[in-house]
């Protein structure tokens, strides 16, 4: 494998592409800054998607935009190799009203979303130009673009949509996400819920004795906090947002909480989910049993149209599948060897919550890799990206792509075709 990659990297066309990426870096940074100033909070990515599509067209490709605003283009090979899908995500975590100022200090750029994943998008564009300008002809096919719905409650909808229609056409997937020299080769699964508790509501003094949705939610949070989870595979839970109530002197008629549970193991995630549901059910039963609901209802039935009991609505708002691949599997080994041939020290992450979750869960080889440079304060308005030698990240991603799909007349693909 190392010998094959070395042959690839020393070819004239790849050397030309590497030099192009270096010379194109200033242009790449300009596009990174342009894109980061286009608000793209999930699920409102359309404006950025339209501009990204225009930039892919300017790079010499013929991109399409699908129904959910994924943007991608095909780079056709000889027809004798695998199909590799390479994408960065278009969305950010910042709501539309968030100011998006850009500040530059030397090679350091400050802006919300500048690294995650605007750097990935800019890198996709420079890779497209390098392939076109250097005349690189893959053996297999490359699908290259940007996708929606990776962040927050986007629930990987871009990847779900794409693979629901194209799973049988893809042999491997690379997500270019953020900075650094990282290879993540597993998927952390997550279930997310909006849990709404409802009751009759009333005056805190005059209707005292009625069941209280906020008490029920408090009980549920307390029960959840006492859950125990395994360290391996890492399994976690959190109540991240609580809402409800109308006044300090009112018994609430409604309140809600947002719950996030995660695990690197599918079995452990399902087991934790069952425990979570039991905590919610128990909380409702205990609150209803705590108060003399029949007496309270009789005393207040003229004022409240309600059965006098707590009800709960558990709505799933996120479901990211878990999945794993061995560290020495084909796609990880080939990408790592390409990185090392570019004199990079590879960092591995066994699992993460990324666009790669979807293909991994479908049995499609997939990884998430960093796009070079350095970054910090991710998901905050103080996010920064240091572009010093960032072109080296573009070079190693290009090396990984062509190691996997092969370069016509130079190297054979290291990624196998899947049996479909």
C-alpha cells in the first residue's frame, strides 16, 4: 500500500496538483471568508447552497442541487473502479440573527463557523479546481460537494436523503469536517427527544393540590440524573433545555425538556433509551399519585377543562445511527497511509457524530477527516481558524481521494467495489 501511494504522489500530474493547491490557498481563504458570511443555520442552508453551487460551476464542474439543498457534482473516471463520495457540510450552529463579522490577525481568522465547516467547503472547491487544472483522471468515480443537516437538529437529513437514493451507487465516503489531521472511523449514535408535560394549570394558592407539570418534569430529570451508563462503549445522557410556566404564582399547564442520549454502541444506546422512557413514565405516575387529583379536580372543575392528571408527549427529534469499523479497515488504512506519505502524523478517533454515521450504519466504508490548518472555539461566536500551511491539508485529502479511487495510468484503486 505504501509503495502504491508513493508511486501516486511522485507522478507528474499529482505533483502539479499539489503545487496548484499551494498556489491556490489565498483564493481558497477568500472563498472561505465569503461563504462564512452567508448565514446557514440548519435547516436554512439554501442561500449558502446556491452560492456554493455557483462556485463549483466556476471550478469547472456541473453540479446539481437536490430537493433538500445538497449540492454535488460527478467527476467521472474510466469506469473501472469504485465510486467515492466526498463532502463537507453547508450548515452551521448559528441562528440567522447571529452577526457574522470576520476579523483577520495574520494567518488567524475569527468568525462564527469559519472552521466548522466552512473550511471543509472551501477545501472541496480548491480540490475541484486542482483536479480540473492538473488533468487528474480517476480510475473510479468521484462525487464531490456540500451537504445540509449535519449540525444540531439537522439530524443528518442531507446524508439520509442522499443515501436513501444512492446507497447502491457508492462504495466509500469521506466527510471533510473542520481542521487538523484527524481520521474518525466510527459513528456515535444519538437519540434526541422533546418531552412535553401537560396538566390543568391554575393559581398557585387557589388551586393548590393540582398536579403540576413542572414537578413531573423535575421528577423525570431527577430520575434521569441517577441513571448509570458504561464507560465503554462511551454512553451518555443530558437534559439540555427546559421550558415552561407562565408566572411565579401559577401552576403551569405545560412545560418541556430536550433530552440527548448518545453511545458508541447501538445495543447500549437502545438500552439507555428504554431506561429514559421508564424514567419519564415513572415521573408522570408519581406526580399523579402524589396529589389528591380527584378532590383537586372537583374543587376546580368549573375553572379548568381538564381531567386533572398529568399527561406527557414524547417526540423524537433526532436519531443518529451508531456504527463502527476496524481501525485497520481498507478506507482507514488507505487514508492514513496517504496522510503519512504527506509527512503528517495521523490522529485517530474511534467514533464521532458526523455525516459519516449514515453510510457506516449502511455498511458503506466511511471516514471523517480534518481539512488542515488549526482551529478552536468551535460552535462559539469566537471560533477561529489558523490558515498557516493549510494547503497541506488540501494536499493530503487529495492524496487520500486518489489513493482510494486510483489515478488513471499511475495507480490502481485501494478501495474495493462493494457487492450490491
